[in-house]
């Protein structure tokens, strides 16, 4: 059964899920330092994530990365 889980911010395990999901499509997502910068050290605040899980494995992901605006 597929379930949707949401998070404000991510930890290293969730960064690995993102790397596995997107790394083959875009090589920059294989770079853990890029992912850490984008998702863990974002000065605008935590990113918002929704993961689709099938049997505990991430099979889909959507997120909003906070960006300062004026």
C-alpha cells in the first residue's frame, strides 16, 4: 500500500531517499554536499517535503524549498 508522509525539514536518511530518487535523472542530486546545502542548511528555513512510500521505500517526492523574496 502506498502512503504519503510529510516533513518540515529533512535529516540524513531523507536526503538519501532524495539522492536515490533523483540521482539517475540529474547527477547533481548524487552530490550529498549539494543536497545538504539545499535541504539541511538553507538559510531561509526548512524545506517542506512530501514523500510517497511503498512498503517503506520512497517512490516519489515533492518539496518546497524556501527562498527569500520581497
